[in-house]
C-alpha cells in the first residue's frame, strides 16, 4: 500500500530546490559578470610559411587554441586559484571574434594577462621548449596590464585586447643565375650563424634562451633543386641568439658536386624576415643585397627572380701581347654597350651599379683585398668569366702599348690605337663619376674616373688604385695613368667607372 506524503512535507522541499536553483543561477550570473573576456589580434599578420594554421588576417581562424595566464600585477597567484596555461579557443573569427574557455574569474584586484600560441596543456608558459619546423608560427603576448578601455584589468574592466607577436625570425634566400653554365642542381644547403632551430621561449616576456646554434639549417634535396633557368628560393623559421647583434650568416650551397659559400651580415631579430638576394656567377656565389622587413611587408612582395640570361659572348679588342698572354680590352665600360659606352658607376668592390650611400656597403668591412676575378668583381659578374678588373700595371701596360693620345673632343675621351695591331683601337670616355650621397653623375665630359685592383709595395703604400683623367690638365693618356691615387681603406666614397680586361693564355 502506497502512502502519499503530506502536503506540508512536499512544499518545503520544493521551496528548497527552487531556492538552490535560484542561488546557482545568481552565482553563475555573478561569475559571468567577472569573467575575463579576450579580444585577440596579431602583430604583422601574414601568410609567409607552410604553416598548418595559415594566418592571413588580423584575427586567428576558428578553432585556434591559446594558452592564457593571469596573475596579480606583482607576479603572485591571482585570488581564488592559480590561472596558469588556461585553454582559450576561438569560437569564431573576425572583428567580433569570440573566445571560449572554462573561465577565469576576475576580482577587484588588478591583474595582468599573457598568452602564447599554439596551446599545449603540458607547457610551462615561462619556459616553452621550441623546435622550429615548417608549420608552426610560434607567437606570444607579453604581460598586458591594461584593459581595452585603458583601465586596470579587474572585474570592472574584464575585456582585454591581446596582440600576439612572432617569436621567431625568418631567413629566406633568393638565388639568381647570372652566368652559371653547368647543370645547376642544388643537392644541399647549409645556413649557419648566431641562431638556431631549437631553444626556450618565455611567453611572459618574449625572451629566448638556450638557443642551440648547432641546430642550424641543413636542407638536403632528395630531388636536386634546379636553379639554372628560373632561380631558386626557400625560407625557414629560426630563433635568433639573444644579444648576438650584427653577425655573419654563412650560406653553403652544394651545386653539381662543388661547394659554394658566401657570407652576409645581418642583425637577426624576432618578428623580422631576412631575405638574402644571391647571384651565382660561373665560378662563385655572391650577395646582391640583404633585406630586413616585417612579416606584412615581406608577404606583400611578389618574388621576382630574373630568368637566366647569360652575357652575350664578347671578345673585346686585342690591344697587345707578350710571350704568355694576349690582352683584350673592352670597348665600353662595365654596364654599358657599344652604343652606350659610359656604362655604370660602382663603389669599390661592388657588383651592383651605385644608387645612393644609404645602400649597405658590405665590402667596406669584408676584409677582402684583391677584387679581380672574385665575387667582388663587377667586370666578371656582368661581362662573364674571363673579364676582370684591371690592375694599375694593366693600365700602365695599355699606355705603353698604344700610340700617344690626347683628349679627343669628338670621342669625349682618349682614343687609344694599338702599336702592335694598328687597326685595333678603343676609347676611354670621360664619363665623370657618381656622387657618393645621391648617385648623381658629375663632371661628365670633364673627368674620367676608373678603378684598378689592389696592389702591394707601391711607394704610396698598399691599396686599391683610382685613375682620374681631366681634360683641362692637357695631359696625354700615359701621363694621366701615371698619376694614379691609392685608396688604402674602402669607404662610402664616390662611385667610379670600370673598364674590363681579358687575359687569354697562349697555347
């Protein structure tokens, strides 16, 4: 037999249940009113690598996971319980992006907030072990102490705008073939310097430590990378060694069974992209330029690698011979042509035409002495293997083996006729020079300024030589060449012309 409970017993139970439910709802509402809310953006958002989660806008994609830590501003545990490495997930994307979590309740006490990406429940945010790969763009947000309304972070100011920063740098090369004629297959590439691909990140500050420089870039190609026709490019995440400053970065290419190496100077920093623009000549690898940019600027650029266009074979003019060699001189300055004999101006040891003194001048600190036939020789690079910067002895030999010549106004220079080959002649124009500050051509038709290679044992000292012709000095070519000047230290000087010589050994 069932016995019904008394009404007087049921009503108190129902009242208790309703009161409990109401209290829970009020507690939930109170908690929601104190709960930390995030607005997350990205500093320098760009799709630069083969990342698993491509970040192409200011906001993370839906499903992105961040690790969030909240502390008191003095670094102690925030009230209620420790909020370290709490998972926050992006529930949407865009300007109204929502982030969900189990919740972090704020109190009236001031707080600070930090974040990192990508999330891992096992991480200590103050010491995250990073190994660089091709698909993880490690990011962090250092301690933030102000809410979105610029007030202190607490229960009254619980919406916080976090800006995530890139923890790594990117090293990138772009290789252009200038005059390499072999197969052009890259089998391996090593890049070494004051950086590594493994280290420790403190996401609270962004500081790196324990960077393993032995973990350098080493990229073997099971299928050789062909750069001969259209060049080659690649890039990697790296961790800069803290405090390294300006450093040498060594690039070693293994091409067609031969090792080619070059060194560039760079001050690697987190959140920067370093592009090394390289050129492969017939016999050596050289650096054309180094670019340092933010993620966005680097991503906005279209990679343009000039297809291989070998220099048109050019023999030059045979001006004189000796028992060992035939000496050919070009009919125009480097960077010019038969119809444009002036050519370009170059700073000492540079292979790119001069534009402005603001362009970095790595040759000045390279320690290199002899230029002729090396990666610092514009004649070799732009006219082809065999052509080279002459020495002062080559200039003197040209004067000795040519008929005496005064300034020729029609030719705007010296017209040199070979004594040994009377039908052979060349003109050395008075092309002027380029001003060191802005690259403007000066003294056109008045002076001719030409570089010559390093030499030792001269009465004026060791160094490179410059030859300056002046139409108003009424000197012959031989007299002018005899008044060369010594350049003992390369500096941000004026840019001069280069006239190339080719020395062909006799059989």
